[in-house]
């Protein structure tokens, strides 16, 4: 595997960073994950904007978020991929020693890893998953897509122990997001999802934006508002969104079936609309095989 490291493509075995890198020592960094189909990054502009926001909020300087697509496509090309997932991480960099506050400006460490994923044709229906609910024990700045994910991992370990694949988090009785996803529900015929700037903190999800666009496309009413745990548990349909799987149906919650216990009609229609939008983007842009050094 070829890794994009600080502007160069290197073999995986040669991809090394300093033990004094602040991402390693403190989790002092941010990241983005972009899904590519036929060489086209889904929501790439939204991903770049979110990366710029994360960098600004984290006060990490020296990297232009606008380079995200070019770096990602170089990493894909170096690994002979057009369908894949690219993980890009930017840390504050490596200091001369371990210090909580850097004593001098640092050059950020930039890493991009491209891995194979299924083509769009293989995504034929929403994935069905089980989830648990849990009090959100993470920090409040969830809009920063930070590499410090210990809280998320602990929630996912708890979900796994209960035979579930996601944990839906809440604070003060209000639903926020999942440990790795955004959450939406169908309540009384409307799609309900939490706001990004009010209530429990949530990530500004790019797939969440695609879901809202799909709801408008199919004529489904949308309510962006705080949702209570009681509403979540009586939802007709429950779903999560993520860059990897578009939208997935949560068919069991805390061991009980959600609705009929199968993918609901609205979830299926939203999935088809989101999938159709990606196919249309690919058709409009054409396959974009990257070239190393482009």
C-alpha cells in the first residue's frame, strides 16, 4: 500500500512519523473521511469546508483544506483504486519534545490513506443495524472532527458488547448523534433530525446534508429540531447516515424492534434518492482517475 505522507507517496513500511508528533502524544489533530465512487468524491466540497472549519477551531495552521481532493485522488491512484475510502489526518505536528503547549510554530503532519471499498452498484439497499442508547460522555466540541476518539470508541465497545453496531447518544434527555454517525427518525410522517448549532453537540455530517436533500427530492417533510429519547423509542423508522454507507436502517434499538423491525419505506426511498444523486454526479463529471503528481 502507498501512503500519502507530507506531500510524498511512500510505501506503507516506510511511512513513519516522530514519536513527538502531537497527534500521537495528545490526539492533537483533525481528520476527514471521503467516499469515492468511480474516482468522484461524494460531497467533496462539503468535506473540504468541514476540514477547514475543524482546522480553524483547533487552531492548526499550515495546511490548506482545499487540497483535500487532490491529495485523496493521488492516494487512490497510487493504489490503483477508483472506488474507495480516503482517510486524511492533519495533526499540529511534531515538537522537539513533549510539551502541552508548543513552544514554536510547527509544521503540520499530513497523512492520507486510501483503501478499497465496494462500487456504487454494490450498494443496493440500506444496511440494517442494531443500536443502543447511551448518555453522551464525550466533550462538547463535536463539530471539530478530532482524532481524539476515545469517547466514541468506548461507546462502540459498549454497543458491540450488546450485539449492536452503533450507540445513539443523548444529553439531558435529548438525542444528539451516534458514535460514528448522524441520526434521523421518521415521526408522524416527518423526518426529524437534530440541529447542528443548538441542543446536544453533533458533527456537521456531510451525509446528513445529503439525507436532507434527498428528503426534499422525494417530498418528505423535514423537522430540524431537538428530539427526545421518548420520541426516538417510538419512532416509526430510525436511521443513521455516514459517508461509508449513505443511510442505514436501525431496525433494533436497545434490543427492541423499531417499527416493523425491518427497513422502512421512507428509509428505502431516501437511500435510493441519495444513491441516485451520486450516480447523477458520476455521470455528469465522468470517471476521474487521478494521476500521481497531479
